[in-house]
């Protein structure tokens, strides 16, 4: 009796054959398996973003529980996770083809329990030195690196025509973790949830109690649950296997560095604004309790990312990105009109509204630029392999590997924005007392991205 095709394609958690570009395979088996892996990947990535941006909520409250850090030090703590996150995205981007998507997702999710537990104990002791918080902040950056491996993994499961939407869902709903954290953290720090583990809280001037450790500990049980979900529910694709040596040539492509700049302007802005917005708003409008509103910006941006990928599948990533960069420049210019001068004036409602639009456009652009990366690198690799006389199967396999490596590496470049933006705000405030200097740099950068997108990808002569 002959073996059915399906039975030879899956061995436990390992799938040995994967042909998403074949309509019959995709309809019969591929769509179900890809969707399963996507919907386990999403909460794992969402929790990673929660951990990555923990200090954007914790830093605002550190001095309320007995610490005495300067504003520049607090901005530094919000920026540091993006340093390690950006650096680690480089090796993380190559891990899925080496170890498998299931194994790596489970491992990279599970290790995030370490900085969460440590941070919960550290904030309860006012004698904890700043250097310890630096180490914990850098460990939180491991969570930021998960984006590179997660997006690379999901890109293997979906056909070319559906990659933009799938990556938009994974990245967009994953990015939602920033908003979820900034919504949940202010709620849980007012409750005694972990007294049995030593969470005693600190009494505030108004008589309320602040349990800052909860902002870190609340994610631990969820991380444990979804680590197990990834291990037992996801799959490794044998067709995605590739050595580090096979993936490195993608770094020689000029388009990788060009798209890295564009992704820095979109995702870098999203994650940088997410990290620094609460601290920035607190310095400009100290009478406003910004933690009640901070989650709205990342929420807009994350939802917009999902939409950006789907819209780009329909209209083309280049067109969407080009229009989006124009609006990012416009909103950056408008922000100057909302800021107080020498502590006088300013309009918080206008400031908050313009920032929401910056989050929205940063999210849309994150989705559209990622769609561009998928299209560009898939075409480049397939054209190269076919020119060498390679088969269609080989071209598809190498295109998937190169695209995944490019997505991961470019995401590492984008993550640098998570450090640069809050650090730029802190430096500008320290030197001039205003964030306007930093915003001028961002405005010029967005204008440059308009020019690059049009010149390299938008003109008729360059569209091929």
C-alpha cells in the first residue's frame, strides 16, 4: 500500500515538505498549518514587545518608589533595551533556519522570564544601583530581538501573495504588546497581586500604594504558558533549513541597506516613540498623568501595521511607503506648534493628537516597507538562480531563505530607532530644555526617506 503524500510531509513537529506556492497544497494543508503557526507566534511576539518596552512604564515610576535618578538617566533606561534588541536581531535573524522555528520561538520566549523576575525584585530595593538597572534593561532587549526571528519564521510558511498580510498580522499584533503593556502596567501597579512572593508596595504621598514590581511580574505566567504553546503547537520546516554561511551573502545586497534606512524611519520611529513618549510628555506637560493615555499611540501604530501590510499587497508597498513618508514629515513639522516654550504655553491635546498621527504613520510604514522587502528580495534571488540555470524549486527555496535573512537583518537596523529617539529627546532636553532639536533631526530624516523611496523604487525607470 503506497504512502499518502500528506503522511510523508509531516513527522511529529517537523514538516519535511512545504510547497505554499502550489494552490492545491496550500488549500488542502498549507493554509491550516501556516495559520496555526501564525496564531501561536502572535501572542509570543506580543509578550516579547511587552517585555522589551517594560522600562517605558517602569522608568516613569522609579523615583516614586524611593530612587533618585536624573531625567537623563531615566531616558537612558528606556533607550537601552533597544540597543541590545537591535544588536541581537542580527544573530536572531539567522536562527530559524539553523534551529527551526518551533524550537527557537519556545526558547526565545522562555528566557524572557529572567529579566521580568529580576526587575520585580530590583524595584523593591531603593538601594539597587543604577548599574543593575542597566543590566536588566539590556536583558529586556533580548525580547526585542524576537521580532527578527519571528518574522523570518512566519515568512517561510506563507506564499508570496499572502506574505504582506501575514507579516502585517504577526508584526502588527506583536507590536500591540507595547500598547498592552502600557495599558496593563498602570492598572496592576495599583493592586497587591504578588504579596506571597514579597511584593509589599510603597505608600505614596496621597495615601495610595504603588506595587511597581507587578509591572514586571504580571508577564511571567503568560510567558510560561506561551513557551509551552510554542513548543507543543508550532512546527519546524525542514525546507527552511540553511547554514549561516548560506544566509550571509544577503548582506552584500545594496537593497538591504537602502531598505534598512527606510525601515529605520518607520519601525524605528514606532518603537522609539513608544519607548520615549511617556517620559517626553511628562517633561513637557508635568500636570498630565500621561500613563493614562500613553498606550493609545502604540495601539494606533500596531493596528496600522497590520493594515499597512494588507494595503501594500493590494496597491504596492512602494506607493504606500512614499505617501506615508510625506505624511510623517508633515506631522513632524506640526509637532513644533504644540510644544511649550521655556515651560510656558503648549497644547497637550494638540501634542497628543499629532503624536497619535505619527504613531499611525509609523505603523503603516512598518507594514508597507516590510512588504517591499519581501517582494524585492524574492524577485532578486529568483532572477539570480534562474539566470544560473537553477530549477524553479531551487529558486523558490533560496528566495525564501534570502527573504527571511533580509527581513531579520533589516529589522535589526530598524530597532536602532528605539535607542536613538529617546536618547535624542533626553540629549536635546539636557542641552536646550526642549525636544525641538531632536524633532528637527527626525523631520529632515523623513524628507530624505521621501527622496530615497521615490528615486530608488518609485520612478518608472527604477521600478523593475
